[in-house]
C-alpha cells in the first residue's frame, strides 16, 4: 500500500500550458457505444501483523469490534445483456479447526461461496490464510430487471469457529457497459475492443449535453480535446483506433477539486543536479542540523564527498509526491546511472535518519523515513522490514527473489531517531567514537542480545558465539 492520493505540481506564471483542441475531418468506419468498466471496493483499515504491504478491511466475524457482513450499493446502469461480469474476490481468514466461508451476494441473491482453509494456530505458522477467487457471472435478465442504479453487493462471513476473523482485501468487478455518465459527472474509458489498422471509430456517449467535454488522454502530458457533437442527448466523438487510446469525459462542470498541500520553494537545486557523492544522507526534516553535522565530520575527517537532502524532496522528485520507499530507491538508482554515464564515482554509503513506519499513509515527513515492507503480510517468519531494498539496483535483481541477488550496491544504515534530541545524541556519539577521545576498557566489552522465540534457539546461538569468543579471545 503506497497511498490513495495523486499529487500534482502546478507552477504559476505566464504562458502556461493549455489543452489544445483536435480539429480533424475524420470519417468513422465503425461505431462503438460500450466499454469495459471497473468497480472496486477496497478499504484499508488493518494490517494483520503490523508488517508487510497488505492492508485489509474491517474485521469480520462474531464478537466485539467485528461485523458479520459488509454491504455497499453500486451504480451498474448500462450493463450489456449477454455479457459477463469478471469478479475478483480477495479474502483472508484466521480460523482454527474449521474453515471460513465468504458469501458473495447481489440484491440478497447468493452468487458465490468462497472457502478459506483453517490455520494451524501455532504461533510461528501463518496468522491468516489468503484466497483470491476469480470467476465469471453472466449478466442475465433478472439482473438487468433489477434497479441497476443502486445494486446491493453484500459479503457475509461465516465460520463454525466463533472466535475466527475474516477480512476483505478488495472486491473488483469488470463488466461491459454502455458508454455514458449515468450518475457520475466524469468517467474514463479506452478503445480496447475496437483496435484495428485504419479504423476510425465514432464513440456514442449517453447523458451528454452542451457542457460535455471529452479528452484523448493517451499521452497524459499532452491531452487533446476532441470535438463532441451532441444529438438527442448522445455525445459523439471521432478518433483513430489504430492504437490503444484512453479517453476522459466530464459533464456539468464535474471537475474534482484538489486539496492544497504546500507552497513549494523551487529555488533550491533539483536533486537531478546532485553532485558526485560518496556518503549520502536522507533525513527527516527535523533532523537536518544533525545530518549536516555528521556530513561535515565525514567530509573533514575521512575526506568523503557528502550530500544531505530531506525525504520530502526525494518524494517530490522521484515518486510523484507519494511517501513511498520506491522514491528513495529511484533516487539512489538515478545517482548510480548518472555516475556510470559520467564515468564518476557512485555512492558508497547511504544513511537514513529517522524512524520507519509500516503505514506509508501516515509517514511523518518531519520525523520518519520509510522502510521497505515485504509483500508477504500474513506470516510471522517471512514478513519483514528492510532497508536493503535501497541497495538493490542491478537490472533484473528483485527483492522478492533474494537468491538471485549477488551483492548490494552500497552500504545502507539507519539512525532510528524519534525526535531531535535522539538524533543529536546519536550523531554526537558516532563522532565521539570515531575521534577516539573516550577510550577505555568499555571498548572490549561486548553485549549480545537475542530473543527467546523458537524454543530459545536464538538465545542458544548467542551463547555459542559468546563461548567461542571466550576461547579464541579470552579477556
């Protein structure tokens, strides 16, 4: 889960870019009045283990804080007769001994039952089992005769184990629908069913009027407005269909209103101009002073070329404003590619200054820098958090197939400071240690810490290491 918002960067000034109108004299060879529409029901509420990328909807089942069913109404007007709905249902359940059941209903008519196998209940086994159920459901007469403007979709959860819990990741529906606005004031569509060399298609859009505008957004950076001729409430646009094209229509001035986030000062140098650097520090904004002091120390003491930037700048330039670990990795990859192109030295070290957070939507840019969360999110032993992701930049390497990764591109470390005092103290200790002004017997004292899980396995391993050290290096 990387976020549920899209960010736009708007520069105010003279001679701004405007959407141009496409004037053509094309003659249609085909008519099209339907398209493949999508409906998605997804609510990110719970991360089962507080680890991993997958977030789930509210807990289902019996007992406090759970609900036995979840319902929502969908506008599915214009469904095409004799077509199929493609349904994708992604569920998870934690039920011991007995399996869990999810019932999928349209207008109280059960369409599908999905069974999720029980878990073992052992502490180190999967905390929940996950099922992806995909099927086709024919659009029949009964469905078309229903009130498609408010079709009720319900998911019921059942299990013989009264202590079990179920979750919905998402419900995705895809169906063929007549082109039209219906209760919406905007919608997008594509010509997936009308491709052909030399084809010119006239698209017929219901519920259009004089306010209707339709754009060809195949190239998002260069959208063009198409002429929309209105006839008896139907908007007609004509465009070539020799390639896959995407369109977006708006009627009755139904433009969404963006929310203002911040006023940015664009006078600072772009990260695209980052100089050659050995030691890169990416910090939460509250810790810039501490980061700069460490960068200065490494520069003077070790002769390293250092560079410090904030996590918000990285996100703005390398992940479209999204608070995503992908932005950090993109930035590091860019620096390596730039070094290779210019035949200069690539970064050797990356320091992240700030706490991590498994909830990317709630990253506090003043105090936190995200870590990478594994795709696996239901297993205590295989769900993990790591910063190695930022050092995997070789073409073809994939963190999800670690056995194929031969090496990490640079050394990555983190100071998980919660506040400015912790950041300052950690930097001060690092500098003091490297200067060597506080020598003493403490430097020969080692403390090993191990958890007592897995029947004390890791504790025993720590004892073995300590005993081996005592034999080889007695103090």
